[in-house]
């Protein structure tokens, strides 16, 4: 499915997907889940969005062929494409640091919509090139990935579920476990109860948080939030509360605020509220949501002087090739249920447009398209 331009419906096209070059892997995509970052680009909100392109970055795939020099996967392996790669080279100070997962090895070409050698593997029927997206481009029956973007996972894991670990669900859980390292008996506030926010709640419950405040402007989200471990739910719409939400949380619901808060909306005003409802002296607030271009965050510096910490996360801090297979193992062991995130399923890559419509409807967490 090709995105020909911003705000245009995807077009179903027959394209050529070149064989993998050195250090690359061609995969057959078995299932793809929609994420808001795809829609954000399709809606033209990303000023760096390149068209025509093939979107998609939450997928479960089978390796079809490998290029020269590829040693870590072979045809038939099951992989999850990871937009945050992990090169694991000893010369990569990011991969060698336990503090981050942000391997920059292919960052610049990935951002330019091309493979690491600067060329593209997708061509339309007229022979014209099509851009890659986030190093994944999984809204296609076949795609080409850098080897360092492939997380090899157990073949026991159904790929139509495995795709969820490619972005939102891992991000929410990792924000709790890796970025903030939430301790038992902590208090937590989660703003925005989409798949990412619900994954934060699930992760916080697993980490032993004793108070989990779930905040959204859509009350339909509260039932699932409670099921996953939220202890309190608040509708933060201005007509439902008589003061800013940060004062409801830090003041009414807790004396000094929560130990940890998470923005899962991408709204910069919510990010501010999340910081300001965190605990005087030690509260940490984590930005997960991706804000629209040009938007900036602000708060009074006094909020930081009095001990609050503002941080953010990409892919939940997980080192992708090392950690995604472990998340899959934890799911297979029964420790990490994820089925509840799949609210819609479709058959056939051509149904991707219907999945996008479903995602736009408020009730959708993840829409999975099986190819
Ligand atoms: N940092 C990362 O690595 C990463 C990875 C994946 C997704 N994201 C971002 O995380 C965010 C959440 O993703 P999602 O898939 O869960 O999105 P979603 O749209 O399904 O969920 C967002 C939720 O926020 C709620 N909301 C909107 N405005 C609000 C407000 N003012 N106050 C309270 N709640 C509000 C909505 O009702 C909705 O329930 C997006 O911005 C996405 O781009 C970031
Ligand atoms: Zn690296
Ligand atoms: Zn995503």
C-alpha cells in the first residue's frame, strides 16, 4: 500500500521489492499493526514526511532472503522489525552504554527514507523509486530491513500478535521499567489511555505500583484501564473538573503529587500537567507522546528546582535486538498478556485503509492487518 501524498488515501499497487544488498534482509510481512506515527505522517503532520512512501512499522515477519555478510538471521527466521536498531558494535558508544537504546548507526539514512547505502528497494510499475519509512515500511507484503533492525523471535509466537512488540506496547512498558524504573508501592499517573498509556498501566501494575491514576478525556477508556490495574480514573476535560488536572492530582488525590507520571498523548499542555502533578522533591515525569511539529514544552523552572525530573523515552529504552525477543518469551511464559490490545483485525494488505479508519475511531487500541 503506497502513500502517494499527505492526506491522500493509500493506493493498492503492485511494486517491485529488490533483493537485499549487503547487511540487509528481505522479509515477508505476515501481519502489521497500525500505530499513530503512521497516521501522523499520512496526515501530513510530519514536516519531514517523504512521499511516495510505504508506511508501517509494527509488524511480524518471516525472513525470505538475506544479503551478503548477514550472519544473525537466515531464511525462515521470524523477526520483528525495529525502528530503533541495535548495531552492537564495540565502537558504538550508544550500544555499549547501558543508559540508552538510541543506536545512531543508520539514523540519518533512515530519516531520509533510504537504505543505509543511500538507495531504495521499492519501485512502482513505472520504475520510479518509493521511499522507505522508519527503516521498516511494513505496509507491503515484502520489505527490506537492515540486519541491525531485525529482532529474531521465537517461532512459537504467532506473528499476528508479535507485531505489537514492534512499537506501542513495548514503549509503554519500557517507559515504566527502563526509563523510570518504577518501584513497588509507587504512585503513578498516566495521561492518555490508548495502547501506549494502557501498556504503561500494565507495566506499572507489574512493577508493583500501589496507586495508578488513569487520565483521559474519553471515559470509554476507563474500563480497560481499570482491568489492567488503574486504581483511579479521572476525566480531565475542562467541563468535568473545576481546576487544572495537575492540581486535582497533586492536592486532592495525593498530598504532594505522584512519584511517576507519563504523557501518552503527544499534547504539550498535557506534558506540562504531567510534570506538575509529580511529587515535590523526587517526582519523575516521562514524555512518551510525540508532539506535533513546532510545538514546545514549558513550565516554571521552579518545578525542577523543587526536585521534579522531566525525561522522555524512545521505544521504552529497550535495546531492540536484545530485548524484544525477551518480551516475546515473557508473553509465551504467560507473564505478559497482550491480546487485549488487539481490538480490530483485518485480512489482506489491501484492508490497511479500513484499519486506518478503525484507528481513527475512538474505540480502537490496535488494528492488526494479516496479509
Ligand atoms: N516515544 C515513543 O517511542 C513512542 C512510541 C509509540 C507511540 N508514541 C506516541 O505515544 C502517543 C500515544 O500513542 P497511542 O497509540 O496510545 O495513541 P492513542 O491516540 O490511541 O491514545 C491517545 C489517548 O490520549 C487521549 N487524549 C487525547 N488528548 C488528551 C488530553 N488532552 N488529556 C488526556 N487524554 C487525552 C485520547 O483520548 C486517547 O485515549 C502518540 O503521541 C504516539 O505517537 C511514542
Ligand atoms: Zn549501535
Ligand atoms: Zn509506532
